[in-house]
């Protein structure tokens, strides 16, 4: 039986990765290692938390001793590392928190893996989950490829770029078996409502303004979160040692067009007059260092591993809106902070 430590498994993407692995691989033991920051929510995993092959461990990856102790206890064959501070706006306010978790935390995990694997790397793998933001920004044309030079602009992307370099350095220097994925923007169920899509759904439902940075022309490449989890599964199992894979859906949207599509779908689903939700759109002052356009060339993962997203953006967005409409209690609990009591009730008696 393989044991896999998934870090950040209570977060948005991590919870989908944990679910994918717990359900698809009943003979793997999945250990979810998460400190439960504001972004970690164990209620995201309610449906699978009683499965025999799932364990939750509360730990901070910045605590090197605790991380090593957990690795010695569980002896993982694989690590899928998603734990991170992930919100660009927060990184502008408190860059050091991003250095601590995203850089130091990653190095602590690499050290723990290196220590317990003791140079015997047969059947072992460290999968680092990263972002397309490490590549910086694009003009109106071009795509990020795996060999595009790193050029991060925000403290968040600088910390993720640094962690990517450490992961590659451990492969080059110590032979640690690693793979990396750099993915575009994700959307889907369980997304914390500080990010664009859940924020807009939440604000439409509560009749609040829909804030759009600058002129709304910022362009992002969007991927349904479950398709990201499928890509991680594929690269973790089949990716080439030491390689990086860009993950995306060739699906670029300007923020303003995306929000208009979202408004159209919400009005349709709520049986309201078209234009009701869009009347809440409000342009706000741009964030500093805002990258104009990100777009991923995902042809390597497609050609080498046969990866393709399973849904179109319109379908994924529709499923996402339905999920938020059917789970308004989740949204209310997250917005009020009440979800943070879930851990105490569930895991501390
Ligand atoms: N959200 C996106 O669109 C996107 C796109 C590409 C890559 N990524 C990457 O995917 C990963 C997951 O992103 P997300 O959006 O799910 O993030 P998230 O903020 O929703 O979740 C992060 C999780 O990490 C945990 N965590 C944070 N600091 C920790 C620490 N010190 N120790 C242990 N756990 C800690 C949090 O409690 C939370 O559960 C990140 O590495 C991010 O850089 C995200």
C-alpha cells in the first residue's frame, strides 16, 4: 500500500485532490497535512472524511521538526504539495507570510522527504503544485511554455517561483524524484469567496457590488478545479522525473467578459430579468503590479500524457454556480468565519 501526504488538502484545490485520490485509490493511504489557515476548511471533505484510507493531521509546514516527525510516523512514498498562502492581494499586505509558508515550508517538506527516503528513491515522488503566475505577464499574444523564463511580479508569484527553484535544485543536487505542475487560474466548488468567481456569485446573491479591477481587460486562462485534480493525478503517476508540466484549458477570458457570462447565467438560473446581476458591476482601482494577461500552452501535458479538460468553461461555470446556489450554507459559514469551528467539533470532541 502506498502512503501519500497531500499538503493543503483542506484548501480549495487540495480538497478536490484529496477526494480524487481517496475515492480513486482505495488501497492508498491518504494523509491530509494542513494547518487550517482561514483558507483551510475541513467541511470541504465532509463526504470522504470517514473513509478508512483517509487521515487528517493538523500541522504547520513552517515547523520543520513537526513536519519531519509526521514524515517519520507515516513514511510516505509520495508527497503532493499544495499548502500555500495563495491570495495575491494578501501577499501585497504581508509578503513575509508568503515567504514563510511558500518558500520555507516547501524546503522543510523537501528536507523531510530527503531524510526519510535516505537516497532510496525507488517508487518515491515529490509533486510540487505551482502556478502560471511564476512566468510573469504576457502581451496580447503568446503563451507560457514550460521553458518560458520566470519573471514573477507579485510577492505571491515570487514566493512560488522561489519554491519551484528549490524543488528543481533538490532534484539536481540530491537526486530527489520530483515533478512540478504550473496551472492557470482554477474555479469551481469550495472556492473561498475572496477570489473573483465565488466573490461575484456571493455578491450577486447578497446584492452587493461586483468589483472589477481597472478597466476589466485583465485576461486569465481558467480551468475547472476537478480538471486540475485529474491533471495532478496524471502527472503524479506518469510525469517524467524532474519535469514540469503546464496545466490549462486554452480558455482565456477577460475579467469583464467572464463576469458578464457569470451574471447572465445567474440571472437565467434565478429566473430574473437579464441585466439584473450585471447592474452590480463596479470598476475599482487597480492592484499594484497587476499582470495583464496569463495564458498557458498546455500542449506538453496533452501530447505526452494525453491530458484534456473534461468540461468547457460554460459547463464548468454552470456547475460552479449551481453548487454555490445549492450550498448557500457553506457560503454563509465561510463568510461569517463560522466554518473555523468545524475542526473543533469534528476533531477535538
Ligand atoms: N487557486 C488557483 O487558481 C491556483 C492556480 C494554480 C496553482 N495554485 C496553487 O495550488 C495550491 C493550492 O491553491 P488553493 O487555491 O487551493 O489555495 P487555498 O488558499 O485555498 O488553500 C491553501 C491550503 O493550504 C493550507 N496552508 C496554508 N499555510 C499552511 C501552512 N503553513 N502549513 C500547512 N498548511 C497550510 C491552508 O490551510 C489551506 O487549506 C497552491 O500551492 C497554489 O499556489 C492555485
